């Protein structure tokens, strides 16, 4: 295990070094996606996942199986199009224009959520499967000593599926999409002493004002550490950062992704924080409290929540915490350094002591130069926010499952 010195709590994981990339470069150099307007309809390869990807969020991926590997290699451009492949669509001939891009949509049962995010691949390499027994029953895909393609992609722009065209693999399909605008979109004139818009109306649509209220509410809810980590940038950037980092359930995250402007997203966060008092994070299944929002901290420059992929290709969304209630967890197995998402740290599986739910991992430094000496990576889909209020959640609008073709 390679060690690193002097990193403290900064960014050891953000580059996803555990994926063993050969090159460190964005092969596409920030190209525009087709230069299309927000109303133009275009074909796009869609990957369905169990999480909501927002613009600016990072998604690491390992391909599963030969068909998926070939599709990703075609998108990257390291392999020519196989026009004879069964199920190949005529529109894939225009793939050249979409090189480096694919769409990411939340999988909902057998369907797919209507709104997704365009992702741009900025690192890729080949990943030799290692013989590693993983945590639980989430082992998926064919990992039998074969070489897979790994990529790291970044969310770019929201889109809406207009029509599903057909299925490529169990989690990939082709769809006609249109890009959605993400901007401030308030359509209000600048504040002006003689403006026809009353000041209170202008104030209601003021994103900076909303952000200040959000920060106050985050502090009230024990999320001060998180509030302090909010990056500089436009209200739009901050609204997506909040969507990525706040402890929102998947349906709430999806609802936030569908909102049409920065103002709507910030207003959503404001109402959410106003309506709740976050006391603790609890086990999703047995509701045993085991960690506190005030202990979240950042182990990567992606924020306190980031996605990581395990050797079997399963993507976990992980929230990092300084400490958890050790009486509420049990550990399973030995500390392992292989394939650690955090170089210099060994991982140990942690479970709910009551029901055995796989909470995530305890990371312990294997080197004196690594700080902190111990921290916890908690799977976001293993926990719920626990408070005295009824759980408010939303049903997700989905498209019907596509009909397989070819
Ligand atoms: Zn439990």
C-alpha cells in the first residue's frame, strides 16, 4: 500500500487513485456537448444507476461485462464502433459527436427516471480485477479475473428524456433527450429604486438572501461543519453542491434534480431545512441512532459526500464522519488495505449492531503521516435522517420500462 505524507484531511480520494489510472488527463478537454440548445432533441447513451447524479458531482464507474465495456470504449473512442453488433442502432452512427459523454439516470424499479444529468468522462483506464471478497450481497457483474474499463465522469448538465429508443445492456439504453437550463432564471429585473417590482417580491427571488437563510438553518440543524465547507461560486454552483451534500433521501434528491432553476433548488433546500430538525442519523431498517450530522467532515475536495466504486463495479455514495457511536456498530473481518478508496487507510466493514445492516466502513490510518488516525465512511442508502417529525417523501415520476429490441 502506497503511503502519502502530509495530506491531513485534504483531498486524498478525489482523484480516485484506487482505480489505477494510467493517464491523468481529460482526453476530451472540456468539449461542448454537440453545441446543442436546450430545446434540440438528440440521441444519447443512458446509464441507469441507483443514485442521483447532479451537475459538478463526480461519478467513478467500472464496466460490467463485455457489452458494457465495448459501449464505454466506443464512447471514449478507444474502440471503433461495432456496427454489426446485434441491437446496434442506426443513430449510434452519430456517436462521434457525442464522444466522451453519456447520460446518467436514476433507476426506478424496472423503469428509469425522466430527468438525468449529462456526464463527461475525464479519466479512463483499464482495471484488472483482483480477487477480493467484498462486503455483502452487492457483488454484481462478471469479475472473474478479466480486465474492465474504469472511468471517472463529472456531471455537466441536466437533461430530460423525451423518448426511450431501446436497450443496450441491463443498465444501458439509448434515448432521445433535450438539455435543460440550470441558470438563475428568476426573470426579474435588477433591483432598482424605481423598479416596478416591489422590493419584497424581488427579495423573495433573491438567491443570495435564500443562501444566507439556508446557512443559518444548517447551523441550527447541527450541519455547521457542512455549511463551512460550502464552496465559493455562483448560487447555481452552491445549489448543486447542497443537493449533493445534504442528507436528502433519493426521492428528495430526484425531486431537486427536476427543479427548473437555481432559485427553485435553493427554495426547496430552505423549506426542507425549515421543516425539520435533524437530530441524528439512524439505521434505515431498525431506526437505531448511531451518528450525528455534526460529525460529518470532508475527506475529499468533492465535499462530505462522494461516490466510490468497489472492485465489483458497485457504486457507493459515501458520507464521511469523524466519529460514530461505537456501541451502535459491530465490525466484521480484518482491516484491509487493498483497494482502499483512501490511500494510506485500511478499511473494516461496519454493521448495525441491532439488525446487521451494512453501514459502511471504518478507515484506520496505516501510516503515522495520515490524518485523522480513524474516520468512518457511511453509505448514504444505509441511513435515514431521524427526528421527531413524520418522514416526508415523494413518489418518483418514471417513464415506462423500455421494450427490449434487437
Ligand atoms: Zn439496524
